């Protein structure tokens, strides 16, 4: 979603209307959002109202697209500039994606502890303590 929002901001700041910005972003958008973009553009080409056509984004992308649809609808209704609003939404989406990546990175040490305990620790015991135990047992036999 952040990538789609960034592409829309580029198109809107270039002066394109929303439907042309959606068309322009379709060529480089992530594959996850392509069905939603296609459905929205098809609805716009069929002549549906813009607000109804944008509901296709919500149908395909779920609640992640509600903020985008709400911002676009409010901008059309009130006549507000849309690019700054979508830019703010893109910043929020990037921050959310970064938080998810950081949470995933915090889970890595926990996941790495299992191979450490199962593989590395036994080999350390065998290589460091094993010779000491063998030496002690061999000295007990000679006595």
C-alpha cells in the first residue's frame, strides 16, 4: 500500500486527475494491488460514480484502503488538494511497514536460539569439555 500511495502522490503532484494517476500507477504498482487497480479503473471506464468505483479498492484490499478512499472522496466533495493528504497517508503507511519490519527483526534472536541450543551448544560441549572428561577418565584407569 505505501508504494501505491507514493505512486499516486507522484501522479497527483504532476497535475493528473485521480483516474489518470491510478492508470499511471498501474504500470509500476506492486502485484498485490493490481487487481484492485484494475477493478477500480474498469468501474471508472464503465461510467460509475467515482466514489462507487473507489469502493473496488476496499473490496480487494480490505480496510487498508479505507483511508485512501475516504481522503479521495473528501477531497472531491470539499475541493481540497489531494496530494498532501495522500502524501501524509503514504508517510503513515511507510511508518507502519517499518514498525512491522522492526517487530519481525526483534523476533530473530528468539528464532535463532533454537539452532544455537540444539547445534552449537552441543558441539561446544563436545569440543571443550569432552577432552577434559576423557583425560580425567583415562587418569582414573591408571591409578
